[in-house]
């Protein structure tokens, strides 16, 4: 089991000498002792540094693919879950509010125009003057998201540029898992 979780190098150490990542791997090794078909994990990357989180995610994908283990993860870090999950179940106040696959999430999530500019105040002024009914949000780091008028994205790009606004990137993106969840439960994002 230690080799499956890539912990064979720590087999001679005492538990108190283990790092948090090593302890997480040891917990996985213990849970695999009976060769389960399904693992249920609660916050498996909690307390780990970025390298440790990446190692655990890679290990979970390996267990799923090579050992055919179904893994259910409960986590508040939705960006990590999105990276490895294939199906998402959203729970609010103990009730399931949505159950969907990654494919359905991406095909039904709200699309938006996202871009970064040198002057958000001037850009929003141009947007409001030129495009009636525009729905947008200014984010940190001089980014703007437009939630409607996707069909006018070339015109929006051209209008901003013709008004002397430098555009660093301009993309059409779908919502990520966290944005989808916040929209679903009516929560507010920090942006």
C-alpha cells in the first residue's frame, strides 16, 4: 500500500516525523488496505502546500484510473475538485440542489466575455455609453466580465480599442465550478 501512495521512502520513519502530505498519503494507504471499490474523502488536500495538493490530486486520479476506485470527495475548494472531478453534487443546508456531470456543467454554464484593460473606469464608461442594457462586473486586476451581448464581442473589442483603451486579453469563457455553485445557491462572489 505504501508503494501505491508513493510513500515507500518513509516506511522507516515514525509517524510524528511525517509531514502533513505524508500523513495524508498514509491515511490513503490505510483506507486502501481492504481494496475498496469506493473511497469517501473529506477535504483530502486540507493543510497541504501547493506541491502536496498536486501530489494528492495526482494520486487520487491514479487510484481511480489504475485501480478502478470510485472516489467521492467533500470539499470547499471547488477549483481543485473541478480539476479532477467527473461528476458534481451540490449540497446546501443538507439538501442536494444539483447533480451533474462535468460535460453538462460545461455545456450549460453561463458564458461571458472576459477581458483585462489598462483603464477600467474609462472602459466601463465606454461600455455604458455604447451598449444599452449591458450587464458587467469589474473584477480585481483590471478585469471586466460582460454577461450578455456575447454576439457583439467583436464590436465591444473594436469600440474599446478605438477609444484608446489597451486590451491585454479578450476571451469568451464559461463559468467555473465555483461561479456555477454561487449562481446556483444565490451566493455572492468576493469579486
